């Protein structure tokens, strides 16, 4: 089979011929049709991810067809179109993953290949309304967004009868876009930020009711002015993936009793937070990443029920993986970058 191989950090990935893996007990062999990139893949290549173990076949997200299975697997899975949950061995505590937790694609070989073997507990039927490329976009970023929005920030779970007001920063990346789509599907009023006016306009097409370019001076004040006078202008839920100095402004736009969930730090360490603004507002600030098996199931159910279609930026053949990785590293995409694998 063809597979994308990373031998060492700061090295380009390249295609190799590798043996097709064999499904062991409780495992399935999946003929992949599509995979999608995440910043995790680039961070591993750049040596910026914890616990790197190389060499490895990269890739956390994938969708394909079950073509073989080991002992103990329900034979009904044979020939089924499936999507893979890459968050494996979370453990028994839903609040925090255990010591055995790992994400598919490092240290275990991942989805940038013709075939992959996973435990059958981590496969789900592909939502019927999605193509393989669309389904492959969903797992890691969708799960991250779901846990941040629904579990950690608890959208619509605080007994509030009116639709909650949600702010999502840095719209354009996969997780931020899924947070937007999930929040809209849940009936929230969603606003977004970006440094690109073009991305802001595209977000409105997906259901955002308002937006602000964070390159604008005092953007947070302008956002509040747009969003409404008084208490109505503030945000009940904020989903952030940037961190950095701008995080302090999120505290300024959060509603009293508001919740802020963040899962990234692309702009650096959080600075300039004034403690009284947090405790006098009774704010809750949550760190979050990935999610549990039940959260993945709930996320897939919403996608199916609401016919949510992931946003795709560009589809590359597997042979153009290095070009795709370079595009991911620029951060200019709007939606997921996909690898087409099926013949």
C-alpha cells in the first residue's frame, strides 16, 4: 500500500510502499477513501508536539470501508462505510483522559495511507448524507469543537430559556467552523472573529449573525457596540483557539456568568488578564481538548440529524501530501484540507 511516512522532525513527509496491516482480535482493516489534515500533523513534523515517537504514518482523520476484521468483531461491519474516532483509550473519567490515551496518527500509524487498522470500538457508520471526503473532515476537529462547546462551555445547559449568544474566534480553521455549525444547529446566536474580511463573509453564509475583524483597533469595543446595548451585547459562551494577549479582551466581552472554553494557543501565552474582571463577573474558563467516546457518538448523531456538512477548503491526492502540509502550515485555509485516497 501507499503511505505517508515521517522519519524525523524537520523532514519532509514522503510516500512509501508499506505492507498492508493485518487486523488482530477486536480490530478492523479499513480501506481508506479519504483523510484530512490537522495542525497536529504539522506540529509533529516540526517537533512541536509532546511525546513524539517516529517514524510513523501520519493522519488522525479518515473515512473508508471495512474490508477485513479480526476475531471478536461483529461480521456485520464487513463492507460498511465508516468514520474513525481518533481519540483512543480515553479511560473511565469523563473529565480527563487517562494515562493510556492516544490520538491516531502518532504513536500508532494513522490514516494517510491506503489502509489502516483500528479497534472496532472506534468506528461509526458514515453519516449517509456525507461523501467520504466530507466525513473524513469531521473526527478530530469536530470532536474538539463538540467538547468545547457542548460539554465544557455547556451550551444551552444552564436553564437559560432564550437562545444563548456565542462568540467563536479565528473562524476558518476546522474546529472553529465546526463550533459555528454546531452552535447554529443548537439554535444559538453566533458571532465570529477573524483577521480576514473574506472569511468573515463566508462565516455569515454558514449562519453567523455578526462578525468583527480583530485587526481593527479596539475590536472588542466595536464588537460590543454591534452586538447590542447593555447586557445584551455580551457573550454567554466564547470558544477560542488562539490564547495570547488577545484573550484578555475576551474577558471584557464575556457576559456576567459567561463561560470561555479554549483549546489552542496559536498566538502565545495568555497575558494581561485582570483577576477582578474574572471573579466579579463570575466567569468560568475551561481548558479542553479532544473528547470521550460518548461525546463522539453525540457529535455524529447531531451531524446526521441536522444534515450538517463539513466545510472543505481543498482536496489533494495522497501524492501531494507535502503541498497539503505546507498549506496547513500557512493557516490561510477556510475549512478542512482533505486527502483523496480511494481509487
